[in-house]
């Protein structure tokens, strides 16, 4: 009885080690069954957007580009700004990731994601990062106030 119980405990431990090593090897090779995703929040300037319908957010990498899923409603902040929320999956291992926000009839903002090639899950959002590049709409000037009005924060799911 003692030997049977000890043998079953050893088999269970051995199965756990094999499963854990398999998962670690797949993660190292980049063959994860579920792709990581980035959940982001983009802080918009005051009164810049009333509806999300025509807003487009995309992820550009050196290997692909992908549209993000954006929530239908904007979250208000205490200072009168709005926050646009969404998610996008990370299909490839790369450090070259740029989120592009296309506002209808307004500026186009670019945010560089500061993530490693194989990011790990995070429970907390990153600090707010200002836009890395802004392409103003026709006739608009790119001012420091415009640059400081847009910010992004994100976390890996």
C-alpha cells in the first residue's frame, strides 16, 4: 500500500514536470496556443471626440498591421477629457510595435509600445506615455499643446 501510494505520487509529480516543461518550451519557441493581447487606454483632449463610430485604431509592426477592437463608448475623466479603450492581439514576436489612432477629420497620433518581443501578462497598466508622433489634419498646426493632449497606457493580457 505504501509503495503504491508513493509510486502514484511520483507519477503525478512526473506528469506535472513534463507538462510544465512543455509549456515553457512552447513559450520559448513562440508557439503559444493563445496569443497575448494588449489592452490600451488612449486619453483624448477635451471635446475632441463625441462618438467612436468612425475612429480607427491599428497596430503596426515590422511584420504586420492589425485593426484593434475599440469599445463603443468613451469613458469620461474628472478633468473633462475622454478615454478610448480597446484591445489588439500581438500576432508576432517583435519589439517594433506602434499604435496608430486615426480620428475622423482630426490628427493622426502614433504611440510606440514599449514592450519586449515576448511580453508577459501584466495586471497593471503602464504609466501614461505621450504621443510619439502626431500628423495634424489639413490646415492645423502641430503645437506642444496638441502633442501633450494625447497619451496612452496599456497592459498585456
